[in-house]
C-alpha cells in the first residue's frame, strides 16, 4: 500500500505523472530521495533516518485528504502539538515563533511539505528571517486562470444543501448559520487555513444601538449610521444594502457575543463621522479574536469544512439555475458538489496585482494588506454564469501599513489621537480622514516617507496591540520630540515645533492647519512613539451586485437562481471608500442573511 502511495507521489512531483507500479521499484524510490533537490525535502530527510521513518511513518493510509489531517497527526505524534512547539521556541528565546503566531495555524502541512519545498507561511505578510529547514523563506500565492476548467469533467459527485465558497469572516458566519438551521453545509477554502483577510483585521466592528453605546450614554440610530457610511463612501454606496447593514448590526453583535465573545466600545470617532460606534477587543486584533471565537462555533455546528479546496467553476442547468460547483482538491483532484444553493464569500482581489493595475497602473507593484489568496476568484466564477460585475476601479489605499511589510496597523491609533508626519517632520493632511483620501495624500509626500506618531496616552487605549508592535520591531520610542526625531531621521527642530503647535490646537479645540475635528490627545503624555508607515492596497470595493436578500444579480438586474454572496466579493455597498469597521459587521450581517435566504431556497 505504502509503496503504491509513494509511487503516486513520485508520479506527481518527480516524473510529471508518468510513473506507475511497474516502472518503479524500491531501489528507484530510494535513488530519487538519496540526492538532488528531493533529498532536501522532508520525505528525503525521513528516508535517510532508516526503517523507522519510511513512507508509512507519515502516510498512515493509502489516501491523503485535501486537508492532510492524516499527515498532521503523524507530525504531532513525533514532534508534539503546535502549542508545545510554540512553548519550546519561547524557552529557546525565540522572539518570533511560527508555532505561536496570531493566525492560529494548527496544520503542520500549512508550511511543511513532504514532497515539495517547505516555506514560512508567515512571510506572506512579514519579512521574518526564519530558520526554515527543507525549504525556503517564501513561496508566493499567484492568481490562476479558471477558464481552463470550463469543460472539465469531475472524477466523482457529492451532494449538499448549501456550498459556501470562501472561509473568511463572511463564509464562516454563513456556514454556522446554515448548519445550525439543519442544512447539509460544505465550506470550501482554497488556502490551507480558514479566516481569510478577516484574520488580519485590526480595527473593530461598527454597531449602532448596542448595549455598550447605551451604557456610555451615546445616542445612535440606523439613519445616522447610514449617513456616516455615505459620507465616507462619497455618496456612491448602495443605500438599501447600507440600511440592511445598519439595521442588522446590533443583532450581529448579539449573535457573536452569544458564542462567548465580548467587544468594548471604542470612544474614538473615525473620519469625521457622528458618534463612536466601533467595538473592539482589548485582547488585541479584532480579526483574530473574532475568528477564534467563531471557529469554535463552526466546529460545533457540524459544517463540513475543507481547506486546500479551490472552487474552479460554478455549475448551472439549461434554465440558468445554479446547481453546484466544481472543486479542485489539493490531493483529491476535480470533483463536483451538487447543491441547492451556493454562497460566494471569496473576498477581494487586492492581491491580484494585474487586475488592480488594469484600472490603476499607478498602483502596480504596491503591496497589499489582504490575505495572500485574495485574487478575485469569485469574480472569475460568477461572470461566466451571467453575474454583473461593477466598479473594479474602486480600490482602497490603506494609510496604515508598517513599512517593509504588508502588515496593516490598527486605525485606532489615529482615531484615538495619533498623527502623521512626513520626512520634513510636519503634518500634511487631516490625520483622521477616510482611508482613500489619506492614502492618496501619503503617495504625494517627499519620498513617500511618513511616520505615525503617538504617545503613552494613545498607546494605553490599545496597550496589547502597541506591545505587539514593539515586539515586532515596528516601534521607535523616545522621551522627547527631539530625541524621537533624531532616532528616526526627522529634522529635530521642525518636528519639535510641529508637536508643540499640534498640542496648542488640541488645547484650543481647533486644528487650524487641516480641520481635524477629533482632537483627543495633545501627544505630550509619557513617551512618544513613531512607526514608519506606507500606503498599500487595503481592500477592493468592486464586485458582484446583490439585492437586499443577498441574491447575485445578472446584467439585467435579475437574481441568478440559487446564487448568493456576502463579504468583500460584493461591490457597491462601500461606495468609493470603506468606512472602517463596516466590513467586520457586514461579514456577520450579510453572511447570516445569505444562509437564511439559502435555507428558504432549499426548503
């Protein structure tokens, strides 16, 4: 059995699929792994260890699932759990441990490959110098052309009530809701882990009329929420969808907190909006916290969750009804799932450089803070079956990316009092302006050099996040403006004068330079900090069109039967700029709604 399995692996990885049971013998297998590049992979290393570490040590059966849990169990049996490995790394004094990261990776095969190069998944965003054996620092994820699967034939057929394409925040919310309501639910994620770009979210969740707002004495309502969203989106938003979001936001928060989560109200106000409504977690990044809570509920719900499983085609019948999907599994090949409903939750196209540059040549080569698989797969899947795709030119430039990485910093450091200065040590724009306005202004600065500046008073409002940035090496601290300027290379007198002037604006309650309305901190309490930041593609705002029932619409504005969508794959609802905190709320509001509508279709 194991010899046959290894021959299959060799056929795929070594001989281009030409090997068979008659053409390879034990000696041939050993020769393949005794030298050359294959000897440097984990399979080759295990071969050298002798009989105790032959193929059967990792391959406990003749089949390997797409999630590769069988391999993971074998890894853990020898090396210990991720938690244990993380503790060992910390005991060794490692500042950064891939086994104790924020993505909650619990699959060894996310990074470690037996018959292919291993790589550090963390370095899709970071630039860590990791001691990565049997591989390399990074292997990029690149967009694929899905049109080649137009006439592909599956090797088997399965059945489900609902298939959810994409395992980010919206997809997870939809899967929980659907499975809880008795639907046979399959969630398909092409990446090796679930969570999507939601895992990287650092801000918060916008909610109107929450218990937290009421306890703080803040008056808010759906109309005000929609008004603020339209203000940030330059009035180009789909208003009915914004109304659904506003109305559904308090229920979405209650739904999340019923799982055991808890969010606090951030007293800061974003982008000149009316009232504080962003809810955050004191434990750190909102995304990883919410996904961790929801992931436990997803596992309890009974939904069938499959990673390394890319949907390459949406199927429909002669009458135009969506009937399911064609899936390309990492190890299982092409197979079909017939389903009564399909929900698209594939995220943005922010990491598809060619697609972004088609509409914005000036953005070519710009880094993105989205998860590495954000290639716009949902658009490729929906367009061939008649879906209307609009406003792909709406690309958001995020102003808070740590220089040298693609790590998105929380906007809370600005909303709670931080400012931005250029290489001349001077402010250059309203520091609390909407993202696209601020990002565009950063691109115009000398050498595009910009620093986020804040003090201990601001840091205290996000202490764990600040501590994390210090640990990652992003933060430079100093006792005085002059000392900080010297450390980061700013003109000392100019910067000190700018900080003194800004403190005067705060004292007088008026920003005479750029009209910033929210002036919560004078930045003269305790130490002063600076992080060099760059503009980057933070998200995309174009996509498929849906109605208020989350049904995907065709070119004539009519629903495509049995097809729904939620999350960043949907266009229109953000307008020309995204109101920070709306995406997190929208994942739950529209993800749940899509599942509820799919249930009606199934019933």
